[in-house]
C-alpha cells in the first residue's frame, strides 16, 4: 500500500486564505505589513528565490521592497542598508537572501537585523525565545513542517520524532518545535551511530541533512510519517538512475532537462511510510508561506494594541 501524500501546495493555500483575512483586518486599522528583501549581486538561484517571495507578497497584498546592491558591496555598506531598513516604519520584516558574496561577513549582517523584524527567525534573540518557549519569530522551514503535521492530523504529542540534521536553520529549531509540541525528540547527524536503527523507532522522521536519497526504506518503520526537507538538484545520470530506477517519469524528466530535483528521502520510502511529503510540492511551498506569516506576525507584534488580534495562531 502506498503512503498518503501530504500536499504542501494545498496547505500553503489554506494558510494564504487565513493570512488574507488577517491582512484585511490590519488594513482596516491602517496597517499594511511590509517585507524588505535584500539580494546582493545577481546569483540566479537567489534571484529566483527572492522573486518568488516578492510575488507571494503581491498575491497577498503585502507591501514589498526589493533592494539589490551590487556584488561588490562591502560588509559596511550592507550594514548601512540593514540599519536603514531597521529604522523604517513601513518595513515590518527584513530578509537578507543567502548566500552573500565572500567578502561580506554574513553572521554580522544577520545579527544586525533587529529581532522584531527578523522574519527568517535566525537572530540569536529569537532563537533564545524559541528555546525558552516564548513568543517569537521562528525559522520558516521548521514552522512550515509543523503546519504540515498539524493540518494533516498527524499525532505529535507523545510521538517519537527523529530529526536527521542539526543545522541552525532547520534541524535545531525543528527539534525544539517538536519538543514544545510534546513529542519525544532525537536529533541525529553525520556522526550518529546506527542511524537507520534510530530512525526506525520514529513515528515521525524529519530529514534535513542535505544528502540526496539518504533516507532509504530501511530507515522507516511501517506507517511512519516522513517529512523531506531536502532539495537537491541531480545532474549526474548514474545518480538519477540509482535514485529513480522505479520512477520512469522522473527519469524521463532528467533525460529531457539534464537535471532532476531530489530530496533527502529515497522515493521508494513511499512503499513503507504511512504519509510523506513529496519533492517538489511538499515542504518547499510552506517555507514561503511561513515567511509571509512571520511578516504579518511581525507587523502585529511591532504595532501592539493598534493591530487586530490574529484570526488563527500558526506558531
């Protein structure tokens, strides 16, 4: 029996409907949430990501500001841009698209974004609030994973959850969010011993390690829920054949385009899991949805009593 597909596009659309109601209520109070996206240089992938975020703002009726300094920008010049955005009242959220050119101190830039406008949820203050279980802006991808689980009626409380990957952007905040939702959480990584054995005890697996098709069917307990955060572009024909041997449509797409998108989870996991997120169309759409949600939340938090209460909590 094949696993249930957890459709990220459908869940994103649910969230957007709720956000539209919140944005309308804020608009009636004279508040239009605004997101500033800073993209340094002309990296094609960064341009694509930022354009998709700006398009989401336009779809929802959020104000958006696209700042595009040249690739030669220095740390000091970029800090000046961030500080100016920090001071602007029409900007509620600031997104600095990674990666930055090598001459820029990325950590210094991310730390310069004030916590109240840190819609990526990367600032140490917001991370500290997450650890303490206090209201904060939370990293978008882990927050999106929680929306997928909750809106798909996957039981979290009391579940054994295994997070594969310990990055600051996904793995660590994901583990904390699951812990706050009363799951029993294990974090695994490249140095973990018997990773398949640990994963097989899980009711929920979140794979966020950045290695194509690493999580194979022997990692998965029958009926478990598998969330695939990975997005890896495969260019090698032999690797495409290895991963998608039983999926002729994917192989045909590879032969046509010369590349194919894979996740951290081997597609054959569908034969064992009870539910899973596909790549593409799983976690990806939720990352942008939660960026939009964080921008609206930042507007409410910054403006306090002037902002109407949220129609629904997505924290």
